[in-house]
C-alpha cells in the first residue's frame, strides 16, 4: 500500500466539516478540519497513518521516526543541500529509536519524522515544540531539505521533515512515534498586529488579572506578558529551578516522577524578585491570565535581546480556545520556560518577559482547546510537564 493511501486510513469516513455558520477567510492559519482535508488529499502523508488525535485545533503533531542520528553539530542544509547529505558529513552514530534509547544532555540528534509534505503552492508551515517538550528543556527545531531557517516550511514544500533534538537539562528516554513538535499550516501571508489585539480585547477581555477581574490588554509589538513572582497564599511556589544532576526521564511516563528529585522550588522573596543563574533552567508563570478566542491562534513572538539576559518560552504556540474554552474560562496563566544567558540576571515581579501575537484562522476549528480533547494545561497555574506527579511541593 502506498504512503498516501496509508495516511488516509484514519480519515476514510471523510474529512471533518467546518463548524456550521463559520465564515472562511482567504488567508490565515488552517484549523483542524482543513488539516484533515490536507491529509485526505495526500498533501500530508505518513506511515503509520495519522490518527485524528494527532490533529490539534490549529496544528499537527509530528512523530519521531525509527532512527535518530547523533551528529557533531547543529546545522541548516542551505539552498543547495538536503538534510540527508548533511547527516552523512556530520554523523557520529545511528540510534535505534524502537529500543527506547536515551538522548544524552547537550548532544545533537537529527531524527527523520514520520510525516512528509507535498503542500499546495499557497500553503506554508511554522513549527514549534509541544508544551511538554519545552517544559523539559528539550530544544527541538524542524529542518527541511534545502532549508535556510529553522522551524519554517516554505510555500509549496515537497519533501521530508526532520527534527533536531537537544535535551539541555535532563537525560531523556525517547522512542519512535513520540510527538515532540507540532506544525501549523498557513494559507497566504496573513498579518497580525497590535490593532488586531486591541480590537479583540474590546469585544471580549483577552486578559484577566485573577479569575474574575478583567485587565486591560497592554500592547507593544504584541500582547505584553509579564512574570508573576508574588504568592497569592503563604508557602505558594512561584518558580521551579531544574536540578543539574537528575535521573533520566522516560518521556512516555505520565504523573510518575516525584518533583523533588528533579526540581528545586522557589518561594516569594521579600522584594518579589528572583536572580536567574547563568545556564540554569526555570519554570515560571505569567502574571496575566490570557485568553485566545476560538477564531484565533496565538504565538509567543521571538525573544528580543533588549528585554533582558534570558531566553523565554521554547513552546510558543497557544491554541484556539486557550484560557477561553467555550467562553466560560476566565483566562489561563502562560507557563514560561526561562534560561539565563551569560550573566546572572535579576528578574522582578511584573517585568516584561514576552509578547503574544494573535492571528486569524481561516475558519473556526471543529476542535477547541480544552479538556474535551485531552488538553493538559487548560486550568494550569505554575505547572510542570505531565511526567511529574501533581501533588504540590512546599
């Protein structure tokens, strides 16, 4: 059976239909039902077949293939070279992912992905790590043949996809079929900006400062996101700092590992600040509770070095319905994955740490982010990845 036919098995009853009454647009991010249409028409192929639960409200989960290649250095192939040719030049060893091997810290692995693309000329793609991947400090980037940018799939791309995987803090056990990254598909060249955000906020609040009190959306090249370093009750944890010499983590274990073996906790300082130590990895939460209406998707925009000596938020995609659901949720905190750079950096409560940009979908997705589709973090506060036990640590 051909790859194309294999990929359509899960959709033999027909693609998902748009929500009744939705008004499609000519440019924007493709919603879940349009991703299903791409699969049904053979523009996205895979063996084993793509299951419907791999499709998120505005993205497709990408799966690791059977083999990884440990290489000497990260790379981009450039306009004249394939990824496979670069792997031949840089490969140190092959790693069989069917045997659940470990990826050592700070080693670079290139993994051919299960999914392949043959996109229409007006469709491009943008990739990002999944939330759980980012919260484990697993640096994951998408690479394409002849690519000149990470995480970018050009319009009309036809070819294989590869993931560069570097676990920065923990040694992790992986296996074939795991989903570490996700891909959004974009039709045309839609634009978004502060005017869009302000208009949305006038229709319905995008920001809540607590569960019931709307805040004003502050914009400056995106919705401004600030950090929370203030406890709402005595003993509340305001940050986690990863331990440097923790045991290995098996990524397919859920609600399994005791937090104290892997993380140090931080409580509110008298001055409501936190010194980030160079090279260490922290989990923090936003001060704001943010919302993404169902007709939009959001992304934490690339880090601006003028904001401070740290990198913020590996996993930048926010799905339609995040902090919103079916309009009944009054915002959800953004969890921030933070790594300091070369020098110690003093972070203070309410300090700007990121910007959230909003972009229209072509139409409202049939799937909306929330517990009804198995979303893990809809009601999160300061939340570690799903591998760790949920009991609080004081």
